[in-house]
C-alpha cells in the first residue's frame, strides 16, 4: 500500500509539473521531430563553420585576395561564426528544455550576440553596396575598382559597424531578466522584462527599420544604379569584357543580399507579431513555427561560402589551393586585351597567335585594318591559366 501511494503521489507530481512547467504543444516532445531538427542544426553548423573558416583563411593568407570587398566579406564570415557558436545552439535548446540553464551572463549575452550579428551583416552588406556604387559610378575611370577605398578606411568602417551594432542591441540585452520559477518547477527563465510595453513595441519596430528596411532600400538603390550605369557605359566606351566582369561581381553581391533577406524575414516577422501582440491566431503553432523560422534563418550563415564557390572564380581557386582534394585539372583559355577600340572578331588574330611566343604564352600583334568600321590598335593575346584571376574582385 505504501508503494502504491508513492506511485500515485509521483504521478500526481509529474502531472502537476507537466501542466504548470512545460510548454504546451511543444513539437520537440516528439522524438522524430526532435532528431530531425537535431540533424538539420548539426548539418548547418558543420557547413557554416567549415565554409566561413575557409573564407577567413584564404583572405588572411593570400595577398591578392586582400581587397576591400573581400575584407568586408571576411567581416560577414566572422559575424556568421559568432552566430554559429551562440544563437544556433542556445536558442533551440532553450525552447526544447523549456527553461534556462546557462546562467545570468548568457541571459544577457545571447540576445546581444544574435542581434549584433544581424546588424553587422546588414550594415556590412550595405557598406559593400555603397562602396561598389561610389567606385563604379563615381570613380569609373579607375582601372582597378578596388583602389578607391584604402584598407585603413575599410577597417575603420568595419570598426564603426561593430560599435554601432553593439550600441543598437544593448537595450535589448539590458532588458533581459533571469527569473526564478518556484516549485513544482524549480528552475530559471530568461525573458524580456520591459517596464513599459509600449517602449518595447517602439524599440522592436525601430530595430526592424534599422536592421532591414533602411539597409535594403540603400542596397537596392545602389545596385540598381550600378546596373543601369554599366548598361549605359558599355554602349559608350567600356569594353564588353570589363563590363561583364563587373556584372558578375554584382550578381554575386545581389544574390548574397537576397538570400540573407529571405532567410531572416520569417524569423523577424514572428518577433514583430509577438512584440505587437498580433500573434493570437498562431499561438497554438508558435513554437513549431519558431523552430522552423529559426533554423531557416541560421542557414544564412552557410550560403555565402557556397555562393563564392559557384559565382567567384577567384574564391573557388583559392578554396582549391587550401583544400587539395578540391583541385581539378587546370585549363587555359586565351584572353584578349586591347589598348584601343575592341576588336570584335577574334578570327582576325587566330593565325597570328599561332606564330606568337608560345613559351611565354603571349603574342603582341599590331592591327591597323578596319573591322566592320571599328579600328583595332595594338592587341595583346595572352594564354591565361585558370588560376590567373586577380581581376575578378
């Protein structure tokens, strides 16, 4: 009888704990869902950490990779690593366990890390867009589009980005509070504790504007202006090869921005709906929606290195040098560079190139004839190996 009474009391205590202390409708209570999310989070972590670490390594160790754009890209990689080692794990584990186990410091630190990282990413993407706009549109006479911003200025801009990001997120981190939940729960909860709920709504809306709306407006204006300018300039006087090179870089940068915006939009939308108390219709499904949105936002940290591999020949080849198993047989192709009006017919120089200096891989041919009304001057034909990519970024 005594044993039966103990069992009954234990069952009652467990039922009371589940009713009062566990999150209702928690999808992580289902083993299949729990292990599926665990597998996806681990996959994102491995891909993101290895990819971003590789980006940082090749830029830091290869002199020709140390351009202004690539240094900004490295700043993005560092920001992504910060997310990978903090928010990627702590946030889903908190929602899975239903209470906080990491102490007061991380209660304030987690939102600081996550919010700062998002601000750093959007501000860095904005800095890249504005830099490209100023260089290509306003200083288009330069033969090297990376010469206009010095490396010292670039480092100062990055430092300013980190400082502003920390300051903007500080109110959020400051208003986090660790609360003790008494028996039968007997655990701690980390949650926002604003003395004024209206102030919380104003701050959430302001963060949304500064994190996404304003940066993406500036980015959109910059890249649209660049694209229009390049289309006009090609008609006027710039070579097709140079214009196409800039457009390839532009496509990669625009793709980075689009992927970042798409990945983070659902997560921020959920937070805004919650802050404005517009989440009544989705409350029964909020936890599942939160996990899906959070996982989707975390994938933004692993897409950039994949993009560089596919869209940037320079990064692709430096990745191959850093990881020998990625190397493929190098091929070569002729590169045509003119110091005057472009010769549009490569057939004019095919025969002469065969008579060129094959050992040095270069032939200099003088052409003064007309080619459909276009006068071609000195033409330099070079045999370019696939690892000669210093003019891409």
